[in-house]
């Protein structure tokens, strides 16, 4: 089969890397891709959000399956467009993708169907939002309602910081139209876990859990980013939590979407937090997470292609995924200044001299070639991902490679995965 992967980040590089291992695949295209992906796929110069050009390309090249990486094409209706033309594409419909496209839609749906989540209020007026905080207990969480590339969530410790967040999101429009309305939530205490699942709209197949590191600095300090690293598996995800995740979250949300006329087919990502009052949903995403996809796919032994088709055709019942008995860690190397302003175009050194083995893959996220030199082109630049026979060894393998790569403003957290190996009381 000929496969088209849409996107240009670390998640898409990981998907291409995994798809390339399938004996069912004869060729892979990636639009627009990046220099790391170029080793396993033919790059296509089409913007990921240009869904009509994607359709023309898929028809012209007789693509057998398109896999959508980022959320914007999904929310723009690429799946509906392709299916109308009789093309096979993996991902939820435009109506189903609203689960990520609007936090207020998602929160209202959870409330309606009694899916556990934080108490919340929705505001379209900055004045009313500020007024609501006068007698509020802090901290609170303020979220831009629409898409903000994982950066539209602000934890505010005081009324002053809350007012600043409201001003930035709703008045300065730092996230554009995504901040036309906001959700203000109660702050939840607990440890977070990311759980992804294939679902055909009825049957649900959980993937191995992962934990993301959203904050920019060590010890989860500083502003949220798109993710500074991830590891899988996670010790907090016990059999009890796994059962709760399925019975209290995934089954109810899949049933809810079907009842609302928004049948969900694709990968469904639940950002969860284990609180003293039980498991609660922080957010739903309608695509593979980034960087969680990198360690999860490094641990997946099964061929991913049949899973895509079983999901699209409603054949997931009784299917299983085979996993490697190894731990995996992804350490994101970013440009200093991210998630705010950061330099671009800095030459990356060390990659060409690496002697990589089957334990480590360097997934490209924000790179491009200029005059035959590899340079930075994004805030998150590389995802150095390794497996090991223990979490400690996986961490060691990743950081050994990280230490050999550099550019002028390179930055990374030094504590990725440590939550999985530190002593627990």
C-alpha cells in the first residue's frame, strides 16, 4: 500500500518510522514532512492545513491510506472531504473533532454525560470573567477555548495572575481567535497520565499509558509548552486505574459522541489526572499526542497498519496490541526561549556523528535544511527517544545521545522520566 502521513513534527516522524516497519507498505509520502522523515518517506511540499491540495495529491498518487497527524486538518474537515471522494483516511470526522476544537463543547459534553472533570465556567466577556474571580479560591486554571498548540492553558496562583491571563488570551489575543472565549476551571491536585486509544465508535482498544512533561523547566516549573518529554509505561497507571479509565471515561465519552450524532472513529487521547477524589479528565485530544506518541510507538510490537483499518471499518472488537517488555523515554530538545520567542536557523551539530543503535531514534520536530545544512526551524527541535530494559536505562540511553547534539540556543529538561524511577511513599 501507498501511505500518506500529514504533518511535519516529531509525532509524524514517529508515525512514519512505525509505518515503515510494516510489510503491508510499499511507499510512504509525508506532507510537508521534515529532514528526519525524508529518510523513510517522500516529502511533499503541501502545507498540512491545505486540505484541498492534500485531496488532489492523494487522488493523483492513488494513495491507499492517509494518516492525519495534527489537529487543525481534522477540525477543518479533511476526513469528511476524503471520505466523500471515496478515499480511506484515518481520523475523526469534523463533527467528532470538535471534542478538541472547543474546550467549552468538551466540558459541556462531559457535564451532560457525567464524565468526571473539574468544575468550570465559560466566559465570552473579559469583564465578566474578571468579576467571577473576586471571591475565587486560588489557584485556578484558565484555558483558551480553541486550539492553541498545547500552550493555551495557564495555571494562575492569584487574582493578579488571573487578570493577566484573561488580558493576554481575550484582549491581547495571543492565541488569536482561540481566545474569543475562555474556560475557567478549578485547579486539580494529582499526578497526570496520558491514555490513548483506538476506537471505531463502539469498540475501544487502549494503548500503553504515558506521562508528558508540559512545563518548560525541571520539576514542572514555568509555563506550559507543547510537551518537553514523555515516558511509557507509568507506575501510577495501576490495573484499578486502567479499569476506571475504560469504564468511567472512554466508554462513556464514546457512547456520548455516538448519541450526539458525532460518532468517533480514530485515535482518542485523554489527558487524565489521578486526584484524591478519583480519576478526572483534563482534556481530550482527537489525534496522537506529541511527544507521547514517540515512546508509545517505540514500545509497540504490533503492525500499526491493520489497527488503522480495523478502526476505520468497525472491526476493533477482540483485537489486541502486542507490546515490548521495555520502557521508553523521549527527551525533547528545544530552542531557548520556547514557548515564547526563540531563535530559528541555528545550525545543529552532532547528529551526523551519532552512532545510533536500535535503542535510540532521534525524531525531528522543528528542523529544516538550508544550503545543505540542518538548522532549527521550531521551538521544539528534536525528540531523542530510547528504549531500555528498565526506565532508568531508557533515561540513560536518551540523555547519552542528547549530550552529543547541540546548537547555539539548545535547551532541554534534565528530569524527563524521573517520576517513574523516584522512590514512592
